C-alpha cells in the first residue's frame, strides 16, 4: 500500500512514518500520520485536517531536544519553512526574519558571512530556528532572547497567524510561554532577530577566553569567537550524527540561598552562580559527583565527557532512557537533596 496520501491541495501526508532519523536521539518511534510543512498555508491545511479528524497533534522542529518515548498517534507536523530575509537597518541594528525550519547553526553561519553580529556564542547548537525561542536556547553567556525581536506563530485551535513580541514570550532560563501557559497551543513559523552591524563580543564565559588563548588569538573577531565555541562544543558534547543525544538532558537547578550555603559548606568545590530566585547549581557537576559520568547500560548511558548528556549508543528505546533519567534524578536527590528537572521534551506528552 502506498504510504503517501495526498492531504488537502498541496500537503503530502505519510503514514506510519519512522521519526528516528528526524530526531538527534535516534530513538525508534513512528508517526501514525506525518506532514512536513514549508509554509504557513500548509500548516493551516494540516491543522484543518487534524481538527476535522479530531486526532492528537504533535509538533516537531529540528528534533534536537525531544525524546520519543513511544509511537505517536494522530498527526506529527514538522515545521520546514525556509528563508533568511533582511527586513530593515536602523541605528546599527539589522532586523532579519528567518523561517522556522532553517537549521539554527546554518543561520548563525549565514549571519556571520553577512556581517550580522550577536549570535556567535550560539554556534553549533543543533535544531531548527523555530525551536530556539521555545526554550530560549543559550550557551557561553548568551541567550537567544537578547537578539530576539518577534515571532510569528499559528494558533492550533483557529489556524490564525499571530505575532508575538519579546514580552509576549515571557523568556526565562531555558523557558518561554510556549513551554508553560501556551504549551501545545501555537506553532512557530518564523522568528525575527535584531542583530548588530558592529561586533559586540561576549567573552565573559571563562571557557571562551581560555580557548581563544589556546588558539593564540589576542584580538578576536566574531568569527574567532564562533570558532572557539565550536571547538569547545566539539570537545565536550557528542556529535548527534555519531552518538544519539539531545544535548543537556536536565536543566541546571536553581536552589534557595540557604540550601546553596549548606551544600557549599559540605562541597567547597561545587560550581554555583547567582541567578534570579536563588543560586544556580551545575547539574552536570551533581551528576558527575554522584558517579554517573560514563555510566553504561549497553545500548544507552551517560556521556563520558559531559554528565548532563544522556546518549543512545544504538538500539535504545525511549522508555529505557526515561528509566535512566529517573535513576539519575533519584540518586542526585538522595545525595544532594536537589531535584533535577528535565530540559528535554518527551513525546507523547502523557508518557513524560
Ligand atoms: N561539570 C562537571 N562534570 C560534568 C559536566 C560539568 O563537573 O560532567 C561542571 C563543569 O566543570 C563546570 C560546570 O559543571 O564547572 C558547568 O559545566 P559547563 O560549563 O560545561 O556547562 P553546563 O552547565 O554543563 C550549560 C548548558 C549547555 C551549554 C553550556 C555552555 C544547560 C542545561 N546546559 O551546560 O547547553 O552549552 O552551559 O554555556 O543550561 C543544552 O542546552 O543542550 C546545552 C548543551
């Protein structure tokens, strides 16, 4: 039987589509129905179909921050809008609109080539541009929200396109309104950034300076900073093309001042950073100190160079990775009294 069925007008629908190669974890799971949408119009058509059939909807972007725990019933809608467009220039700031499906790192490289600055520190983050605002991606002292202007999203229940300003998004550390109050209610179709004509380098994150020193660079350009970030990431984080993973599996926990004080007394070498609402601890350090770094369960385990990353070594199931994650969470809680929250999104949602 032909697995491809025409949907309404333009959109092709696939049935029982494997999703393993569309996610960086590479876990086995199928979509009952699957569409890849390259325009707002196609998103609307797919949503019309989904509403008329009254089936569950799951949205997939670049697939780099998702754990597939089981097959997905209903419709999986993948956002694949292309395009990088300069909208305007004013006062040294350049507005650039990017399709949600554009791979994030490809966009960062395009920005560097065009002389649009401010995203260097976010080089080599996997995933699509549309997924960036969802969890306010961040690395090496910079978060996406600092260069964010607005985004367009389609309302899942009405099919209407809506614009979200910076404040509408309620950004926080790996957080936005799309992970909280509006979870599952909008599909991001494009993101507009405000980038800089003149470089404004951010070297405050220690590892960048030491990497630049090692590269023997004294007066770095934005390209040098990007290269340094790429070198650091390659040395610590596994390449999803080689070893399945979804980057940091847990968020760095923020604890109350008194909790942090007690922990620091017991563990003077524990990394800690001031944060809104308390003190941010390094989940990777807590997991490492609990003895999990390099933990091996045959098909899956904990990465041996960064304890915050869980890996699929080949043939693992999503449910097994969730069990490992729970074991890590329970053990860290028993040893340090700190609760680790997942950073990765689990699909189907109820399985999380
Ligand atoms: N650490 C250990 N052992 C480990 C890992 C870390 O002791 O196995 C210690 C490090 O020595 C350091 C501290 O923990 O003192 C923090 O480590 P690192 O600077 O590597 O950063 P991270 O907190 O582990 C966060 C982000 C990463 C981001 C880096 C760099 C989160 C959840 N993770 O990791 O983001 O690349 O900072 O900015 O915030 C991602 O979100 O997928 C991701 C990779």
